[in-house]
C-alpha cells in the first residue's frame, strides 16, 4: 500500500520515481554535526540518486549514472556530470507566535532528511498515490541543502556564523529586487527530467509548509545529454556563448583550496570540507545582445562563438593570452572583455567553481523577455572568490555589463557530506 506523508501540515505535490531499489543506487549523507552549539545535530543533509548501469541503451541517462560513483564528501550539486534541470528555492522560517525558531528549524531539517531519504530509496510513486513521476526513472535526482546566516542567527548560533557568510558588498552591476535575495535555507534540487524535479521540489516544500514560507525560487536548465552531439561538451547559455570553461575539477590539486572551506577555529569546523555558494539571478537583455554583430559579441566576451576559444587562441581550454595582439597591434582580447577582467591575473588569483543554468520565464506585460542566467558559484571563501571577480568586472567597465542585470543575490553555507552515512533525522541544537 502506498503511504501518504504525515507531517501534520497537509499534503504537498510529490516527486520521485517508481520501480524500487533495483533501478537506482543511493548516494546519501548527513552533513556535519560540527562545533559546540550544534550539539548532536547536523546543519544540513544531502542525497543523490542515480540508476544502476544495466547496460541498456539510454543516452539521456547514461551521463547521469556516473554521478553515483562520485562521492569524496561533495554535495550532490557538485557531482558531475551536472543534470540538465535544477530548481533553487530559498525559504524563511515562519515567525509564528508560539513557534520558536529553533524548534521550527529542527523540525524542517528532520522532515527533509526523512522525506529526501524516502524519495531516493523508494521514489515518490511508491509513497504517494497518483504521483506525477509514475513510470519515470530516478533521473539523477539530487538534493543539496544550504544554510543562510539569518537562520543561524535566528536559532541562537550567531557565534557559529563564519565570516565567510558576511553579506556581499554592493556592486555596480546590481539591480537587485529584495524579493529575489537572501533566505534562511536553500533547497537545491537537480535532476535530468523536469517532471521528476518538479515533483520532488513540491513534495519537499509541502512537507514543511507549516514551518517555512518560500522567499524566492528559480528553475534553471541547460541542454540535455540526449540532444547534445557531445554530451561532455561545455553547455552554452542563452546568449549562445559556451559557459563554464576552465572550471576547477575535483582531481585538480587546487580544487580543495579554491572550492572547499577550511577553518582553523573549532567553532566553525562544521563547515570544513563544505563550500560557500553564491547565487545570482542575472537577466540577459537578449534583444540588445543579438542586435550586435557576431564579431562584436565575441569581443564583449573575449571568446569565439563557434569553439569557445579565447580570442587569439585555438581551443576552448587554451589559457587566454592577455598580452597577445592582433595584426593592427591592438589587444587580441579587448581591454574591457569579460574574460580579461575576470581572469585570475586581474583578481589576485581568485577562482571559483561556476555552475550556470539558463532560465526562461517568457515575456512580461510590456513585452520584455524574462530570461537569463541562474548563476551559482562554489568557493572556499566568497571574500577571495566571487567578490574580487565581480569588483574587477565593475571597476574595469565590463563590456558585458550593458547586456545583463543582476536582479537577485544570495549566499549560503553548504556543509560537507560526512562518511557516506545514510539519511537519518537530525536535530539542530540537539534535543
């Protein structure tokens, strides 16, 4: 018999897959219990599921299967290959009288741990009758949780907030809408299939509806593996540019120092091995962009449209030669080109792992396109990662600036996966 989730808050939309464990591997973990003040509780939890490689032809899901073997303490959002669909939802605790924030936070983490485990182990179709995901495979479903500084402060852990979580400074590129910024908790869900994704997000949010309210949400996508001539190629964004070149890889020697957090202070040890996530909602002014001549578009970015190679280079992965000149003696990569200003040479060596997804919400009532980039940047410290890069773009007069608007912004701590432990119910602050 199928069960209905009993949360005491009513039912929510559901998501997952049927078919049982024979068709999936489970990658689950509990995030760090950590420092004094977190007591026996864990601050976050992660899970990712991928189907077993049974050998049947399945081009859409074949790349997703490899995520099951990628562990190493990384949260599902950092596993590769990246699923084609993501949905980010920021929530705030409800400030209801008689419901202390600490108890609400404990309840949310406990419920999300339980429900995410059930989704990945059984699939929603086995849990909720009439689930939209009936007949669908796991599709590399993965859930990652981020914590905002506001949550830690609300539950009495202000002394456990890492300085890495301090508010980002104001940038010249900002056109921020307060409703699209911040959040106590972030739910980052990825999957290869949009129905699996939507169902899982709805189910997880419905399960905690009594304790949280949605602050903002944004769904993103990039090309699917099934449609790609080369599923391993770097995806393109809605501007037609290859987006995500020269990202650090877990096998790189500098991946840890650049992407994974390390804290000498015992009180912050709960984040060691995790990553700090900057989320930016960047609207693209696509009509203006495509009015440019293709060569002008290349000059704005500093890369060729066809291959993604830096101007003056031959291949996508070539290191941009900032000293190269053209036949007329001018820089091959213009002085205000996006990749020149963002280069480590101009940002004191700043690096981060960039994951960009397109979003498209159609047109508004005035006929303006509501589409752009759901930009996520994972790093050991935003103060030496995202912030110096964005400042360099501002100060250098980024040629891309007139064609984009940073409309949303948030910063979260994503603790590490610890020891491959199974999902359990965790209490924030113990008890």
